[in-house]
C-alpha cells in the first residue's frame, strides 16, 4: 500500500498509533502510555501527525513532546501461535512536525557590536551580510558578558546562573549558580530536538563541560554528546590553538594536524569541512530528516590564529592605520547609515583616564598594535568566510529555503583580556605577566598569529570594536559587554527581508523561539525528571512584518558577571559603576559587590547608547530596580555575588585529583586535561620515574603538563635526565644531569620545595601565598645532580588547551629547542609517581591573614 500523506490523527487512528495503557477514548480504546492524552478532539493537546500505514515500516509520527524520550507505543499487530496467523507491526518512526525547518545556529566568539561590516564595522563579513539581507537584523540582542554563561543560556533557554554557569567552567565554585553543571531539569535544545526526530550536531567550542569532567573517563553526560547532540567535533575548553587544537570527535581526542606542513592545517577550515561533511551525510542517508547544526567556531577568541592568506588580505586594506579613535568615528558613522543605531544616538566618551588616545602612542606602539589588530581582523574575516562555506553547503543541498539560520556575532563584547599593550601569550596575561612592546616587536612581530604565539590585542582596539557602547567582555552592567548583533533568515517565512528589529532580546530567547517555529513544546518530563520552565521569551513574533514596531515582549532581564551587575526593565537599565577594568584579572577584589557599589541609571528609550546617567534625578526608580535585581538574583541562583576573577581559577573542585596527594602511572597515556590532572602550582612536589635504558641509550618524554606557552616536562634529552619549567614562554628554567644514563635500570627524580603559604591565602582575598619561590633538585639513582632556586613560580594556570601526557608529548613542546612532539620515550618505564605536598595554613597564618583582611576593609 502506498504511504498516506501526513495526517492529523484523531479518534480511532490516534488510538492505533499510540495504543498503550493510559487515557481511554470513546469505545474503550487506550492510546497514551504517558497517561496524558494529546489527540485532537480528546483533551485539546498537540495534534499528532502521521504518514504511511500505521504499523508498516515506512510509517512516521510526531509526538506530543510532553515526555522525552517518547514512551514506547503498545504493539498494534496480532500475535498467534505461529507467524502465518500473526500480523507484524512496527512502531512509527518519530519525526518533527511538518512545518519544522532545518536549523543552523551560528555564534562567533569574543566579538562586539561594532566588529562586523553588517553592523557598521570595517572588517568585511559578507556572509553575515548575506543573512541580514535575506532576513532580519536585530539591534538589541544581548549576551551575559562571558563565554560559558552565554553558551549555557543559549542552549537551555534559561538564565546562566539557573544552569550553573554564573562564570566560566574554569572559575566554577561550589554554589548552585556557579558549579558549571547544567541541571537535569533543564534539558538543552539539542536534547529536545533530538527526541523529536532531528539530527543534531555541535561544531567548535564547547565550554559547557565542567573542567573536572573533561578527561577520558568522563562522566560524559555533560559533554555535547550527553546533552542531546549526536555528533560533536570541536574543543571542550574555553579556547584552543587553531593550529594544534585540543580536538575531539564525540568524546575521542584526535590529532588531524599531525604530519601536516606548518601553516597548512587550521581548525577554522577543518571545522567547516567536517560540518559540511556531516550535513551532506545526513542529507544523503535520509533527505527527509531535518537537521539542527549548532556551529560555534573559536573565532575570534584569543589566540587569534588566521591563515597567512587572510592576514595578507587584511593588511592590504590598511583599515587601521589611523588608529583606534578614528576607527570608532568610522564605525559610529557607518552604524547610523545602516540604521542599527538611531540618528540621534550619542557616542559614549573615550575613557581617557584608563586608555591612551592613539595620538599619545609611540611609533613602536602604533606599529605593534596595528599588527595585532590586523591579525584579529583577519581572524574575523576568515571565520566569516568559513561560516559562509557551511551556509553555501546548505544551499547546494537544495535546503536553504527550508532552513532557519540564526547568526549571532559574539557571545559577549570584544575581549579586553589582552591588557593595555596586547600579549603574544594569553596564558602570561592570566598569570599577571606583561610582555613589553619592545620585546613584542623584537621577538614576535613576524610570527604574530602563527603557532608560535597565543596572541591577543591591546585593549584600545577592543573598546573601539564595541562602538558605540562603553566597556567590553566581562562587563555585564554596560552594553559594550553584552550587546551583540544577530541576524535571522528563514525564506518564505520572513517576508520583511532586509528589515531591522529593535525589540529587546536575550540569549535565553533563542530556545523558545526555535520551539515555537518548529511546533514543538517544551517537555514536561525528560528521562522521568520534571523540567523547570524555560525562562526566555520567544521572538518569533518579530518575524511578521506587521510586528516591526511591536513592543518588546521580553520585559525584564538581570545581568551579572563577577560582581558587576545590572537590571533591565521596560526600557530602564540600572547598572553598577565599573570598579575593576576587565584587563585587571589579578589583585584584591571587592569583598561585597552587592552592597559596596555605585549605581547608574539609564533611560534607554531616550538614551540608546547608555550615555546619560539619570540616577540622581530618579531616586525612586533606582530604589525600585535595586530591589528588582535582588528579587531576580534570589530567583535565579545569582547569590552569593563574587567579584574575584583569576584567583577563582585555582579554587578546589571535585575533580579526580581532589583529596589525593599521590599519583601513579604505569602505562603511556596522553590527553589528561589540566582540570583532571595533578596541579603542581603553589606547592611542594616530587616526581619519581623508575626506568630502564636499552643498549644504545634512550631519550624522550617521561611526563609533561602544558606546552609551549606555559608548562613543565621531565624527559631524557640525548640520554640526560632533564626537567624544564616553561615560564609563560618568556623564560625556561632547566635542571639537567651532566651525563647520559648508562644502559640498565635507573631512578630519576625531581624534587621541589615551595616556600610560600599556598593557595589557601586566596580565601582571605590575599595573593601572598601564590607564585612564590622554591628550590628544585634533580636526582639520579638517589644522588643530587643539579639544584637550583626558582625565584618566581607560575601562580595560577598552565596552558589550558594542552594536556598532561605520560610517555610522549602531544600538542606543543615545553621547549622547542630541546625536542619536537611527540618525543616518545624510547626506553621503558615501570612506574612514574607524583607526590604533592600542599601548604597548610597554621593558626598563626590564619590570624595574620584575617588581620590583614580587616585592615584592608578599614582602608576602603
């Protein structure tokens, strides 16, 4: 029998599809195993659509979606003693509702409102322009001001604290709003669409897996593949080298760049290749199956790693020769021409007390800073180009007309984490180390953006790229940190092509929008767990041209990031005055950010760019909104507020090393991430290796953690036991035996005695215990062969996108002059043991720290 066209089920047919114990229709037929009737004409629930003959192999059905996964239907055939008298019956395949489109959800990284040409920027982004011209351009769309939190909000439809991401996973702490664990009662859009019949995938940056669950023993329920995304190709952490990435396919680490000529393989292109392959694979295997592709490249988060081709293209345009102040003026004028800000919008003032104007810079500074920004701009253009290839692949498959594309520029404002002068190594910045401009010019100018740098640009550019707004990434109280460009196209459904929408929207609004256009409801239960309500508001109403001036349906939204906070309500915005510039990541912090703050009030209905503080004129409105923020904070797990930044990176977490002081390895192993490996910072430790050297000698890596931009390695170099500390690629301190090991069994050991109080001082808002000196001793067969003192140690983090490896080295070496990866050990080892002795604060230490804290509060 030929398949029937898709049919809306009711009455007897509905009962036949989902016959199971539950509700009972007229005539006594039971249909719904969930116990909830969803058939048309019964209880008024979601209509069920079917195709084909129910029970045949080609039949399909939609589901009510209230319970995920959908309950198994009752067998609808006939079973007798033998097959000839019986009637086979197959459960219908679950498909989305007929109107459900394919979905391509795109978001770039660390890119402010004024970056793309689509929103007035000077950097060409023709593929974002394409989506804007084919659909709608949104001017008041908002992020959370930071990576992980925005991404958690985007895929769940809930506020970032509601899903455990008050900050990035690397800063997680033991409070519900900050533990970096998405609760089971808040299923992702991937899971909802998957169980409703979509093919789902995630390409690029994850950053929503807890750092203490990122190893190869999992658990994997908080990885993309455990959150409803069937296929994952990307990196788990906050950023990675695009040349030598910490890359995964699903949950397996892969190294596709190994063996490729230098500068020829880049993740930005490889990711697009893989996404195009996946899209075509899905289409060829089952053209009727709709896809949901979540495409989130690393661009343009540091390190800025475009190919040389794109750097050359941007350099030839000379976009930045006149400096960041002129750049602001150009972007501002373009924004008005494009209509993405009103004609009467004001330019926020340049922060002269914080940042130099371009004319105040030296010639060397100008030269270096132009190099920095050209590489950043090349990364922007390169990323947009590769996104365009994915969009084109959808068109080439003939599916563009039935694909909803959402292209979000940035998960927060442009990043100011490059500090005032930029850095060739972002890891150095997070450890409080600056590289002078003269050294940047001398050692890094020609290799800026290559695999020899983990580069970031000077703050002045970041501020300019957030034009017309003030501030940058990390700052949740001001629009420069939270206002993003978003373009949406959906051929045939958005008639007002090229239109502009000014309604207030937020990342949490994307999920309810997708569910509405797909005709899929939020589930009541997922895996038997009652789901909490989605907190966003659908903006699908804005797709209709008649609603161009419809008032914003998203009325109220709080913002908070590392103590800085604000609340928006019906055009008003109450914001805390920024105390800590985001490029200052180390230092004592505000101990009471909820109360120890100054409020500013803005009427955004009259003051589009948040220029005019009217708090003094509206004391009652300030009081009202302060209470409203507190109410929202209590509702969405925002408390307790914490203003600390980099120091949260070393806070204790429940990883697999917690509570352990001894670690033993007896087999080669690679890929143990920083969050799940022994941390040898701010403590004493001993590494002991029992090895056997064959005739002819041995060399290679015994154990290492980190890489070219910060880390350590214990290895045999031309047979000589060697221990190297890479101090953020600016200095390497090396201990080495004078002679190569003879054939036979040996014990090599590195012992380090730390002189500081340790990370425990951070609990008192005190940095005195970290980054202190220590003395290292290299021993061979129990005899000291080299002893040196380290005057300064790394205080906070190693290179986070590189793992701990045993028996070889993946990624990058800790010293390129000594070896190149993988540098596998050519001897044998029977055991490598690491023992860690972390300092414990004495009662006297605690007393002194408490006294210092009290004195600091008094001085404030």
